[in-house]
């Protein structure tokens, strides 16, 4: 699957996932790293797959992946995404079969659920933020926590009673902002398990731009923007 044209991070991430498999950290849960990519399906219902890139370009938005991330040996990134989804779906099924009572932490680079994608500055960038194929994995595989990055908008959400943590470390300019507030990299670390004693409110986002929760608000979707 490796191409000389593919970004190194991509190859390394896939290799890490293959090497790691199901990771049991302690008696309180098991972490399963997955890698599912995107397939442009986070888009309004009236925008077809064929028109999706043009829809984003209307607002001047196009991910650098379109130039830098080559899907070979798959013909398209959509097909690569579908293959990855099948692969990790089987992995999750077997993890749940092996340890049905063990709390599962699903860790993915991309958000697993479309409702936690809100990009006020670049709403149509959502095309490159995941796939609707994973939309029920948090309940279907009985996840305790779902962890993701990619958005660079740190937040906590509760979806169907499952905690979703966006834990991106972000860019150096974001670290500088935190530093100016007297914080450091430790401020960005998030407790995954055991986690908060109180279950959060469904449909409410806790925003954590510098680690701590600074505000909570009704979860917004930029799907139709
Ligand atoms: Fe990313």
C-alpha cells in the first residue's frame, strides 16, 4: 500500500496500527487505534459525491490531501476509505467478541461521528473529516470513549451516552496562545479513563481550546453551510 508519493506519516501510522493491534493498558479498559480516512460523505444531502469538491471550492476550500495524499493502489480515496472501514470494522467486531465486557476506547485520527464536526471558519472542509460509514460504531461496538484529532478544535461531546474527546495537539501557533496564558503541553492532555464521574449532557459541546473547559453550548452542525 505504500507509495513513494504517499506522505510518510500515513505509512508510519498504518504500520503503527498494524503493530499495535488491540492495546490493553490496564484493567479499566482497552484502547483500539483505528485509521479510517474520509470519503467526502460529510456533506449536505443535496450535494452529490460528484459535485462535492466543487461545492467546497465555491468557498475557496480544498484540502492539500487532494494534491499530496495518493490513494494507490486504490483508484480513489473513497475506495481506500471503504477498504479501511471494512478492515477496522472486522477488528472491532472481533475485539468485542473476545472481550464483550471490557470498556473499549476507539481512537481514530478522524472524527467517528459527523455531529461533532463543526468548523466555523471553514465549514465545507468537513468533506475531509471522516465518513458516515462509522456513524454507529460508538454504540455498535459499545465504546466507552471515542478519541479523535484532525479538527484542531479541542472539545468534549456526549453522543448516545458515549463520551467523544477531540484531543488534537494542534499547531505551534496554538501552543503559543496557550503559552501566553501560562499553560504548557500538559494543559492539553486529557484524562480518557476513568474520566469524569458525571455524565455530560447529550447534544452539548464542552470547548477546550487551551485544555480546560472554557464554555459549553448546544452542539452545532455546519453541515449545510
Ligand atoms: Fe489530520
